[in-house]
């Protein structure tokens, strides 16, 4: 299955399954290609480390979700 990626604008392979069991995860699967999601995963690790995010904190998870939406052009 292919998608026209909201991040890079290219028609490319879609993710095999949603990366999270949420509506946002389904949106990512429907609108983001594998390559851009892989780039996001690398960026996510950098953001978690740079900002020392504690993912048990709901505020940190919301902030990271906002960064993901912006990075993947899902807004």
C-alpha cells in the first residue's frame, strides 16, 4: 500500500501498521511514508534526550506529540 506523504509529498510505501493504538497512530499510518516516519523516530530520540523528557509525565508526552505533528505536517 502506498500513501502520498504529508511530510515529503511523495507517493511512497505506507507503514504496515499504526505506530500507536490511537486515532493519531491511524492518522500517521494513513498519511506518512515509512522513510519519513523513520526520520521522525530518530528526531524523537534526539528530542527526548536533549530536553530530558520523562515520558511518564503527561505534559512531556503532549509536547512530544506536538513536535511529531509539526515534523510530519499533520496539523
